C-alpha cells in the first residue's frame, strides 16, 4: 500500500517492536494450553487440549472484534467483515494441532500473525473493502489419526466424512466419535466446503536452516515440493556369520547399504531442490551372528519439478534392481504415496517481493520441501506462503525456535499484503 511504502525507518522499527511483543504474548499463551509432561506441546485433533485451545481462540478473536464461526469439522474462523459482502474473502491462518512433543511455533505462528495483522488493520484503517478472515485450521499433521490436512482438505473438498468412517487412533477411538465428542460432525454447524475464498496466505516458520544460514528475513515460497514415497523389500539368504565365506553370501543388508549410498550420490549430483531420504530400515533376522536375509526400507524423494521427480524415481527403481541383480538378491519396490508439486500464485509472490523491496526487508524465492495447508488451498484459490527463519532448522521438536524480531518481520509483511488485498482491492 502506498501509505506503508512511505513508512519511515522509525515507524517501521516501532511497528516491529510492537509486533515482536504481541506475537510472543500470543504464542506463549497458546503454548500454555497443551504442555506435554515429557516436554514440548502435544495438541492432537479432537482431544480435550485441542478443544480448549480452539474455544480460547474463539474468545480472543471475538475480543479483537472479529465475527467468529466454526464449520462442521471444527475449523475456527474470525472475520473482519468488509464493505462488499459479496466479494470473496481473503483468508490467512494455519493449523492449531501439533505433532507429539512438538514446538510452539509450527502452525501456531501463522494463527498469531493473522490475529495481529487483522487487529492492527482494523484499528488503523477500519472496515476493509473485502472481508478479511483468520482461520485456525483444526488439523494438518496427521498425528492422531491416519489422515493429514483434514482441516484445509475439508474446506477445499479433498477430504470428506466418508473417508474417515473406518479410521481409528492408536487407542482404537474412531475418528467420527472423537469429533462428535467435541461437538462437531456431519450436519453439525456450517458446511466446511467453501467457494467464496479469493486468496489464502499462510505464514509459517521455515522448518529448515536456509534463511538463518544466509541471513535472509523472508522466504517467498515458489513451490511446495512434490513427494514420492517408495517401499522396497530386498531378499537374500540368512546364513551363519562365521561359516559363510564372504564371496558366497547373499547379504541383503550389504546390498541395501550400497543402494542407500548410490541414492545419496545421485541426489547430490542432480542438486537442489531434489532431496532423497531413507528413513526406515527393518533388518531380518536382525541378530549379531546371522547374515541378514531380508531388509525392508523406504525412500522419500521430493522435488519442485514433477517430470524431474518422476525421472529420478524411475532411475531409483532401475538402479536398485541392477544392484540387487549383481548380488543375487530379489527386490520388490512399490510407490505408496504421491503428492504433486504445487506452485504458489505468481501475482501473490510478486506482491510479497514488492512489499519486501519497498520495506528494505531481505527476501528470497525458495521451495518448501515440507507439505503445508497452502497446497490444499491452491486447488480453489490463489495461494501464497511466506517463511521466517528457524533456528538451526529444527522443527517438530521442543527445541523449535525463531527469534521474536524475525517473527515480527513476518507479521509486518503479512499486514502489508492483507492491506493491499483487503483495503486497496488488488485483483489476482
């Protein structure tokens, strides 16, 4: 906005100091609701701690003068109503759930940033032209039930009640029963599916170390990387570790170790943004004095370019088969998870670049290797994602941390972007 583009360095520092104090107050307040006795925060979907947090957030949103509303799955919205109620809403926010023993920033920061941005805009400029909304999405992590993006997926039509009928948590509690216990479910409250969203902006900690290491304040997400997950079973022959000569062994673990090394070398050769990980390894019989006869392992591969990702995964299948054949091993590989790359909206990315440039805030375009709610919203509306630095790249851990000033910079950029979209009526 032209008004903010003329903000003096002194005014910018004043705003950053204000946002810095306020964002930490909100994050510390949210963290107090679901502490884990073993450390960190555990706020799982449809638990008592989850419900208490959503209800407290609803009260806080109302205290900021926002109109609050739940949908049928428990997504919580706070609305700053605009002059044109027929115009699609501009929404910001993130997820309120955590992993087990997670940190206090993942998800929660996007909610805190949105609350502060809407509160500041309302106090400074009054009613916007278009309705601005903050959403506390009920779930993203998939930490309690085997279903991720339940909150955002329900809004965009990628998740529905039929998909959860048979889902249970580790305590054999059914998904629908847990939801009903919290007062939500099919036919209860406003339908989750929406067709009135003009744009979605998610502010998030990076969950990586790039911004911190490069000394950059803001990451403008270019694309959320596509993912492929594969499972391999390699079978050799279990035999006596002392009496089987080395040249006569069909050692499944030795073969897999070469596959892992080759995978790493090829990923390094091809370069960023490709990443490849072997995260699970099961060795049988897994005893000290027996040559391993079977190994089951997984490969997670991610890239921002779909053809490049597919090409790499095809190479993995061929190369692993060749390495197994050289050693007399049998191998079977299957792909069991597939997510396509999701580019963010070009106009919104350009707006964020422009905001950072005019406010003398360092920024860079980058790929998100992790999945986020933003990739769901892109199915129905222009979507953008903004990162702030994470200390040492640590996330999903009690050690998760971002400097308060870095958090404040993210709030400032979000506030400016929402002003452009909600008050100046920028079209996308």
